[in-house]
């Protein structure tokens, strides 16, 4: 049974541990370990997630199967759209339709908040994920290269789904 459990401030240490684990199993085919470590610290450490909650209108949800947290997604309220910042599922649970179920939940959240669009950024080399987003109805609307410091950049497409 799949549940989507909103992360509370007290859950942030558990979320940060999960994000670190998933990012290191997921990104090694595209990014160096040095960049993964840097990005986890900058964007998904306890400190970074707490800052997102307090200052960037973020919310996170555990993807939970039979009592086990197997993934998560992060959302941020923007003026004209809901930003899907993160959607990750642990390696052993991928390709079972759980991402699609999570996206259905994300669409429910967007509609409940009155958003007409969901946007995200996705690494240009993350082909399987781009294909999934295309199947869900996302369209590529732009491309950006963002300097994230320490000599690293994020080379992304911006994609949008109309609710």
C-alpha cells in the first residue's frame, strides 16, 4: 500500500538521510561523486531543507510503501505555478508505477492550491526521467544552465504541465 506522508519539521533528519542515500545511488551515472556530495549538502542537507521550509515555501512528502519510506517529493509554492523541485524513488522500487502515483498526488495538491501549472527542472542528460515527464504530459518550455557554485552547474530543461 502506497501512502504520501507530509514531512514535518521533526522529520527533516530522516528526510535528509533518505535524500543522501537516493542521490548517491541515482546520480552516479550522470554526475561525479564530488558534485553529488556538493549538491546534497547545498540542496538536501538538514540545514538546506529547514531553510527551504522556513524561507522558500517548500513542503516535502515521503513516498511510503507498507510502512517504509522508499522515496520523496518536494514542492514549492510559486506565484503562478507549483514547482516540483524533487521526485525521487529508491532504486529497488523504480519502474513499478510509483512515480506515476506520486505525480497523481502532486496534481491533486496543485489543484487544491488553485494552480493551473506545475513546473520542474530536469537534467538534460536524465533521459529516462525526461521520457517519464513527457508521458505524463509535461512540455519543455526552456533550457537553463545555472551556476551552483564550487565550479559546478546544473544544465537543465524547464518543463511544464498544465493542470
